[in-house]
C-alpha cells in the first residue's frame, strides 16, 4: 500500500518480460517511472464509475465531490469535472484529533472519491464527520475494494448511504449482498476488453481515458 511496495510489484512483473502491461488506477503514478523497458498503459476506473454516477445523479445538482485528503485532490477534481462543470470540490484535512472539512457540505450529497477501500475505517470516520456537518448523504467511490476485516458489515452499520466500487479485486458479491445493499459493483470488464482488443489491433487507447 506504499509507493515502494507498488514499485516492487511492478519490477517483479517486469522480470517476466511482458511485451506490454495494462494497469488500472495505480495508487502512486510516480512509481511507473521505475519501469525500465516494458511498454505500459495506465487506465482509469473513472471511465466506468463516472457514467454510473451520472445515472445515479440524473436530474440532481445537490452534490459535491470530496477528496479524502490533500493527496487525493487531483483525483477528486477530475471526477468533479467529469460529472458536472458546476460540481464543487471539498476535501477532508487530516488532523490528529479528527478530520476537518475544507468546503461547504450542508444539505449536499457528498461523494468521497478514493482509489481503494480496505477495512473502510477511515472512510466511515469521514462519513460521520460529514454528516455532523449537516451533509444530506455521504457516498463513497473507489476503484479497488479490498474490503478486509468485516468491512461490509461496518459499512452497513455506518453513516455511509452508498459505496460504489469496481470489480478490480474479486469479491464474493452474493455474500456481500447478504450483509449490505449499500455496496454496488461496477464492472471493468468492458474497459479492459476494449484495451486488450485495441492493443492487439495496434490502436490507440487514448479514447478509453476520460
């Protein structure tokens, strides 16, 4: 979960001498610089998550997009711009005592955008802070659903109204659905299939990147 760990995984993959690697939402993009020779394409789950969100938010303008910390501002800003030119951006500043909010969330649906959800402890705490600040609802969006340590049960019992993730990590969806209806999965299958097809046909992948 740290950049050095990602770097190690990438270098391990490179030792197998792949002709090309297709990557999805790498946590620390700067780590891609460690690749010496392998051609790689970096895809973003926003290609499938943004259309899902637009459908869920159709006809509504009472939402803001939130970054879970200062490091996630660029990602959250991209989602905000893709969702609506009028979408406001807020972010949660990390403090030792509790997260602080930079921006107005009163009477708004707050959509927290992150790259992954592990045990969900941090995002649940942030949802509580946002609801205390009179947010209407709190949604969470993430690419990689680790969902460790009874995360599904904790999400069900939390202030989070919805959690939308992709299927980048295999999960027992039926089991999760028995625990909570808050977690929704959006598939990356079409995105990755298109990337593989375009690669074999020698076509550009730029159209797959929002």
